[in-house]
C-alpha cells in the first residue's frame, strides 16, 4: 500500500449520530453483523481454540477429537491478537460497515476539515469469558495504547447477547471529553474483577450498562471510562473487540532505542479506511503468535511471569 492508495468504505451514520458519539464517547449500532457472519465468528473461535492455525503460542488441543466445543473453550478468557494467525479475524477487522462507521467517528473530535476519515488498526482481542470468569475493573484503553491525538477507539462486536447477567460493558458517558487519564490502584474485589488495576477519582454513580443483542457493535473512545463485571450466567459472553485510531496519528505504543515519545511509531498496523500517510515507513509483519489467557481471572499469574497488560473490556 502506498500513501496515495485509498480504501473506500460506506457512510453509515447520520451527522447527528456522529455528534452524539463526540458528546457521549460511545455509539451502539444494532444488527451491524449478520447472523451468517456471527456463525463464521463462532466457528473461528472454535478453530482458534483447537489450534487450527499455525501459531507459535496456540498449539492443537490434546485429545481434541474427544472434547466438545464447550470443553475446548472453558478455560479461555481471551485470545490477544488473533488476527496475527486467523484470516477470519483479519476479515472482521476490515469489515466494510464497521470501518465505515470508524471513518466517521474515530477522529471526529478534531476541528472540522482536519481529518479525512483515514483509520488504522493495531490490536484485536477475542474474549470468550466463560461462566464464572471475572471482568475488568474501571479503566481507559488509552492507558495501554497511547495515541498522539486522543483517537483510540474500540469496536466491540457482540458475538453473543451481552447482558448484565453475563458481564456486559458498563460505561460513564462523557468521561472521555477532558482527555484526563485517571490514576490507578489495585482493587480489593478479586471475586468480581481480574488482576488489572482499577481507575479511580470519578463519580461512578453515572455509569450505565451497555446491554446489546448479538450482532451489535459498540464503538467507544479510548478515554471513556468502562468496566465489565463477572459472568454470572451459564452461557459464554464472546466478543471480538478491535482497536483502531486515526491513521494520521503516530502510535507510540512503546519507545525503541533512539526514539522519543514524540516520534515513536509502531507499524504492525492494518490500514482499514482512507489512506496510510506513513506508508513510506513500511508495515511490520507481526509474528505468527498470540497471547492466550487461559487461567481463571481470580488466579493471577506469578509476578515474574506476568505479561504486559493490553487494553481489555
């Protein structure tokens, strides 16, 4: 892809819906993913869990032929970066209607005329969240994935119905607008939340649940305060959440030797809308590997083995 190669996507939202997103920090689009597409995502979740794809860190399941799909999934909380190995996940990162909405809202907070709708993706996360698994305490995704222009955005594809009972999202509408990253501390509720720290210092009474039907997509700004609670149902809460940003913003996800925060830019990205202004830098090919979280969330890994925490929902 060159900087003048354009990815065209459909316009999906009205101008009022875009303004509402800028004001509230999130948007719910019901029925964006068809029943047939949901079945494809469900099948791919099983294929990933069974180790169908060549992958350094996700091997075929021992005795898989004697295990039901439910048994194969029962210990998986989340598969990080499944698009590194699964062409199906990569397909849904590029879903035209999802990317059409992203092309309208990702950097809609910037001054009019300063953004052309160009968007890139840097992360995918496939949550299985079996019954009994914890959620994550209050957090803002920009803590984990910084952008230069506050344009980080999650597209949260509900593969199953997401309800209060099975651990849907909860958000604080408008909490993104100041661009303030709230401090974090360890929480004391291991029954409800996993081992990630908790953001604090705001009015939690303003939270609202985001209950949606399978096929809905929830879009939310990277500064929006959100959390999810424990799955208290007997069904899975499967979600594919992908993270995107304005393609014109650098991605200082980490700082390499010789870089500064002002010019650091990680290039293991997927352009999904408009142009890639930095195509001249090239795109890094990621390894054929994922990070698989298989332990129950109230049993954190030993400190010396704990991986860096990525944005979660």
